[in-house]
C-alpha cells in the first residue's frame, strides 16, 4: 500500500471513531443491551473479508480458512440481528 | 466500474449502520433501526459477492447456510437472563472471524507479504485471538462452567508480561522474515493463552465490564482486518463497534466507581472476605415483617418506587412483580422503577428483563432521573437488590464500595426490602438500611413473596 492511500484510510478511521462516539453516547441506558448485541451483528462485517478469502478460485488452505471465517461471522450477523430484534420487540409503551 | 459499484455499496452500508445506531436513541425507532442496519449488511454481502475475484461459490454457500442456522438457533433459544453469555460468545466469534480472515490472507500472500501487510495481519491476529479466548472464559464464568471467583496465582503479572514480550519479539522477527510460519504459529498460540490469562483473574461480578471491553476489542479486530485487506467497510464498521464498546466500558466502570485498571488487575472478590468478617462482629437485630404489614403500607401510598436487582431475575419474579405493580396502579398508586446501571449482569440488562415482563419502558428511570424523586416517594420497594442501595457507599470511606453511585432509597418514607436471608450482597458488605426503624424486611424467596403480596392485595 502506498503511503497516501494509507493516510486516506487513517482519515476514514479517525472520522468513523468520532461519528461512533457521537451517535452511541445518544443511546439511552435502557437500550444498552440491544446496543451490544446489535454491535455484535455489525462486527460480523468481517464476513466481507471472509467472503473474499473463501471466494478465490482454487480450493486450498486459504479458501478453507475463509470458509470457516464465514461460518463464525455469519453466526454473528444472523444471531446478532435476530436476538436484537427479539429484544427490541419487547420494549413497548403503555 | 465493478469496483466502483462495490465501493459505493460499502458506503451505503456504512451509512445504514450509522443510521441504525442513531435510531437506537429511542425505543420507538430502535426496531426499525435494527432492520435498516441488517439491510446495510445485506448490501455489503451482496456487493462483495459481485467482486471479480470471487468465483468459488460452493464454499461460500455452505458457510453462510451453516452460520445462519447456528446464529438463528442461538438467537431464538437464548433466555433473556442469559443475554450476557450470548453477547460474550458473539464477541468471541467476531474476534475469531477477523483472525481467521487474516490468517487466510497470510497463507495467500505467503511467502512474500510486505511489511505493511505482515504488520496489519499480526495486529489483527493478536487482538482477534485475545478477544476470542477471553470471551470464551467470560462465557464460562457467566455460565458457571468456570468459577466466578477471581483466579489468582503467583507471578501473575510477570507471566502476562512474559507472554506479551514473546508476542512482540515474534512480531519483530516476522517483520524481518515474514516467511517463518512457525513464529506466526507461536504468536497465535500465545495470543490465545494471553486472552485466557487476562480474564481468568477477574471476578464474576466484574464480567459486565469485561464483556463490554471485549465487545470493543471485537470491533477493533474487524477494524484492523480492514487495514490488512484495505477494505473500508471493515474499517468504518469496526471503528463504530470499537467506540460503542469503549463507551459502555466507561459507563460500567463509573457505575461501580472503579478504574478499568482496577477491574482488569485488581482481583476484586479477594477483598470481600475481610470486609465481611469485620462487620459480622457487631450483632444487630432486624425485625422481620409479614406480607400483610407491607400490604397496608403499599395500599396507602401515593407513589411507590420499585428497585429491582438481579435477585429478581434469579427468582424469575419479573412477571409477578409487574402484576403487583398493575394492581397497585389500579388502586391509584403511582409506580416507577429505578434502574441502577449495574442492576443486571450487563449494561441495560435489567431493562430488557423488565421489558420481557411487559413493563412499559417509560416507567423505567435511570439513577440520575429518579434519585431526586425518592424524597417524594412513600415506599421504596427493593426486590433482590442490596449493594446499589447501601448508604455506606456515601458515608463510610472504609467500605469497599465507597464512592459507588447508589440509589437514594434511604430518602423514601418507608423502605420495604424483599430478601432471601440476611446474607450480605454481591460485594459482601452489610447494609445499614436493614436496621432503620422505617425499614420493613420481608424474608423469603422473592417470587413467593411477590405472589403472596398480589394475593393479599386481591
């Protein structure tokens, strides 16, 4: 990776951290558990990396590792979103 | 062209994740926010499948079906009381997935990864595997497979430092000779064991902090993997999760008046023994009251504030408690719930448990909102909580919980404690409230007592 490209990535990282802090401090304590399970779900974004690893042409060690990564990341995505929805469904007004 | 479409899709996903989190700022919009976020994930996955290099679809489909089935099964069957374990486990899987992705990347680039590639791969590997093994231990502690007591052993810090030193040495060596797969293996193994050794000495009571911290680490691992793969979707999303976990960790530490270092290396439970022994010396008597006594007080109250603790969930009495509250409201009593940040076993846990019992969310009040209200309340009904009401946190500098923010239950006109026995609370400290003349202690199983109260009120 060229240094300029790395700098752009760093910009994105720093700005994303600030957005994260701003948005998440507004989440009320009542919803902190769904926040955690929901962030489990979005940290399943590593599925994107896993898909790339598993998707390359021939089947070898790299693609098999990628495939195992897909399994764990998908558990996070599907499990995380489903359980978050299960919880949020219960929060009702009188 | 194809690349551009993929990158724009990732941008849309990132925006949808942020909007989803933003909509979590209110229970009314939260559920739709979760849908939006899930839709963002779908876009990211579809866009990736569109990538030119992705041609091997068999493995992908098998992986996705297997992962979805396991994930859905876990999500549907988990009990709300077990939510901390579930989140703990998912943190671990997130860390493991990121680690596996970079191992795969290392294998693919072998034997000539560049310095940038090998360093980002190693950082991801270390964070990811610490998250994975640490989460497994946290899961074990919460589930009761591993002892909840802090496990201490001689040369604990030295051993951890040594492991850290091996990791750093191995990393420097790999920077120079990235093809030495043995060293990569050693780093993996030591990272895994370091995660175990770091979490094992932390007591069960501190697991909420650990789970929040590991939540943050799982995000950082994804973020680091993003650097390794030059993938913006992973970087942005990982940063969001990392920030979220950090905020929650800070909130939990503040609620217990402990620093993160103290939680990580303090082995809290160890202090308890001496504190209990010291206070047990003075013999004080406590008067037990009956359910009928409580009924008279409750019925004549204008405002009742319920203070639930984890003992409520252990006794599975949430539904009965809500029934009791409904009956009081039918008699014109105003009922509110005061939720201490560490009332459950993870941030916001008690709120979920009460929501499950159909308690409307607008009746749940945070500590800061409700503390001024106690002086106006006729009754504070404490169910299965103890330490979070203990005035020793305010007026006894010698107490282990001194400085911890508490619910000002002592300001209420009458305090009713539902308690299993006179045993001290989680932190093993006596509560002087039990001996006040305005306090009514009702001993017994929380569920049975609440059911009796409901029957008496009928």
